[in-house]
């Protein structure tokens, strides 16, 4: 173990040292999900965001790192799901590259886009819904409440209305229908 030289106990020893019963032996399984947080830049600035993404955060995964992630995907046949998140991941310059390359490398791969919805209406993203549909990307949409008042308080004025418009655009592209994934 790499941590032995640092004096870090094993997990079971850690439990025993604190008076807890040791756990059954833990065995690592092959990875099934590759989750990529590709940046902190977001078109919204929600007070509840656990990573404090906003339009002021410019940290983004580079194209070089994105290419390295695709190499990991190529070399990891047990990965069945690519889960893309981070700020508004669609606003990262490498988002479409990642999706396109992942789909080309692994046509059967489930690709998830964790989407705040309003990004679908941002300038320059007019074809995003079509791109997601063409690439067979599952969209996990974020809408914190069913109430316009609550959503607008959390995410900003007009966000609820724009989110509903985005959901309708996704429906038009076939999302949210039976057997759409």
C-alpha cells in the first residue's frame, strides 16, 4: 500500500482503533461509471450550488485533458456510463468534443448530460438540443421546484419560464416520451 510509508492505517485498522467492528473485506469492483466534472463556468449563480459555479468561474477542463479522458474510456471496457457534469457542462469548449468522441469510441455507451435547462437557450447553443438528441445523450435536467416563485428566488428572475421552455424544446426533440431513455 502506498499509504503504509506515511503511517496511514488500513480502513479496518482505523475502525478497530476507534472501537468499531471491522468491516468485511472490501473488494474493489471494476468501474462502470466515468463521471467528468468539466468545469465551474455556469450561466447561473445559484446560492445552493455546492461547487459555487457561476458566470464568474472560468475554470474549465482543457481539450488536452478531455482527450486524456477519452483515452481512459477507450481503455476501460467495463465503463458503461459517461456522466458529464460541472457548472453548465455544455458551455465548456470541450463538451461537444467529449460527447462526439465518446460516442464514436463506444456507440453503446450511456452518456448523461447534467443540465440546468436554461443553458439550452444561451446564445451559441441554438443547436444544442438537436446535438444531444443526435448523439443519444440522456439529459438529467435540474429544476429545483415546481413553483415559478421558488425557482426564480433560487436561480434568478425568469429562470423558471426559461426552464419550462427548454423542457418543451427537449420534448419536441423526443425527450420525455415513452421509451426515450
